[in-house]
C-alpha cells in the first residue's frame, strides 16, 4: 500500500513539473515569436528606405549626366563659334590687306616693319617704357623703312664703314617688341631688337649688319652697348611693374671672346640685382656648338643668377634636361614650326606635348612670329603660355634721349642740333599719341595719361661711375 502511494506521488510530481515546464517554454516561444516579428518589420522598413535612397541616387545621377551633356554641348558650340570667329577675322584681315593701295610693291623687310604698325592698334599700358610715336606718324616710319631697305645694295666696305661709324657715333637704337601671356594677352616681357643708323639716318636691320660686324670683330662692342641700354630700360620698367622682364640678344662671338665677355661680365656683375628680370638670349646653333670657353662663360653668368633664352630654333630636337642644367629658362619657337604637321615625324616628341615636357624642367615655351588669330587658337590647344609677333605689336623704337647710355657725344650733339628743326614736331608729340604696351586688345587698365617726353628720359644717377667707366672702355681711344 505504501509502495503504491509512493509511486503515485512520483508520477504526480513528474506530470506537474512537465506541465509547468511546458508553460514556461510556451511563454518563451511566444516572446521569441514577437521579437522575430519586430525584427522582420524593422528589416522591411530598412529595405523600403534603402529602395527610396537608391531611387534618389539614380535620379540624381541621371540629372547630373543630363547637365554634363548639356554643358559639353555648349562648350563644343562655343569652341566652334570661336573657330568661326577666328576664321572670319583672318578673312577680314586678308581682305583688308588685299584692298590696301600699294603704289609700288615694297621689299619683304619693309613690309614687315611698316604694315603691322599701320594695321595693328597700338596697345596701351602702365608697365612699359615710353616709345617713339610710331602711331602718330606711321607714314614717316614706313617711308623711312622703305627708304633704308629700298636703297641700293651696299658693298662690304660701305657696310663695314656704316657699322663702324654707327658704333663710334653712338647710333645704336633699341626697338622693343612685347611678349604676352596667352590667352590673356597681358605684356610679360620685352625683347630688345638692335638697329643701326647710318649717316643719312637709314636703318640697318640686324640681319644686314651682324655678319659684317662679327667678321670685323665689332659685334662685341654692339652687344655691350645694347646691354647698357637694356639695363637702363629695365630699370625704368621695374619702377612701374616688378614682374616685367627684358630679353637681350647676345652673339656667339661675344660669348666666345674672352676680352669682350669680361667687359660684359663686369657690367652684369654690377647689375646682378636685376638678374631675375634680365634674360640673355642666344641662338640654338650657339648652344649646339658650345666650346670649353663658351661653357665656362655661361656657367659664370648662371652663377650670378642670370637666366638664358634660346631663339632661332630650326627643329624640335631639344634636350630639356641639358638646357635646364645650363640655365636655360625660355625657348622661343616659331609658331609655324610648332604647327607644322611634318614635325610629328621628324622630332622625338609631338609639338603639342612640348610645353609640358619643357615645363617639367622649369622651361617656358614662347611661340614667336605669330601673325594670325587662327594660329593663336591652335597654339592654345598646345598649352603655349606666351606669344610674340606682329599680331600683338611690332617692334617699336625707343626715344634716343630715353636710352642714351653715356650721354650724347660731341658729334651726336652736332647732329641733334642740325636735325632739331626737322624733329621739332616729334619732340612735341601730344601725350595721347605716345604708345604704351600693356594687355593687348584692352586687357588690363591703363594709367589714363602717358608721361611727358621730358619726364620719360632716363636720368642717370650721379653715382653711376661704374657704368660710365665701362662705357668709356667700350668707346675706346678717340
């Protein structure tokens, strides 16, 4: 009986405990089900929000693509309009040139010197030296150029006598031609172009007298006189604008002549404060035929902080690393050479990549001899930063009284007094007729009033004994 009761109690306890456990498990399952349902709702909500975000991103991307396509279309349309405008301008220039009355066909040199001054507007600015009134009297300048170029051909003896007389009587003139930044066309540099005048004031261009002067050993004296005047011009320019620079051409004979170069080096040493803005320019052939003396002289100039430029480039076989090591910071290449399709096969690099290649070594590319707007548009595609040519401005002469290096000699004084009456009108040119360079085609703002002629002349400081001594050494005995 007792055993039966014990068995019954055991069974009852087991059944009751199982029922209690089932109740607890059921409640836990119910809680888990509710949690799973909440998690499912949250996942569904996140999925809905993600779908909405994806829809917005897709719509934004499609809208951005549409905007980009519209902008690209407008840019392409503007590019085509600019090219059409350049073609139209060039056509008008050709029509004007064809319709200009010509009594007699001038020689090529006379055309290059006179026609751009008549056709191109005189740029105005606040960072240039006062130049001769080429705009006020274009006919006089053109007639003088035609007279000099149209004169009978000189013999070698006559040409040598004219060059020697011009040097002795200080009839070495400086013409300045601006180099502008592209596409802004703001004047950044000037190149000093040398001209000589004979006894009749006929102009001798550089290509006419350089060969004779080199053969006679006179080119060093000419280069020294040009350096003197270029430094004076640069000092005047830097009074108004510290960022302007002057390019001064130096002949290979001057670089290789120890005696002449020592005089130039002494002068450049005395003016080494201007070295960052005073660029010495050499021909490409000079750099390709450097001897030990020339290399030593270039190193002496570079040690004093002077930078170099290369012009008269005949081909694009250029070694920028070697040139940069020698101090070259600028290379001037004719625009026709850069845009010549034949250069692609004859050179090691495509002309369109030349600017980037030179820029890696700190050398700036300057396109020279630019004569049309279409060339400017094509050069911009080549990433050319600077340009020079008759399109922007022709070389313009400086006033003799504004660039005299040593003061007028006795012979010059007599010549000036003799021609004072004939040039009296020029000495009283109104201020509005005095051209000044700045941003070509109106870029930048001018001063509004050009300085007077008397104020434009360079006043040498009283303590310029070093320059005066070098000038006396240049003049030589007698």
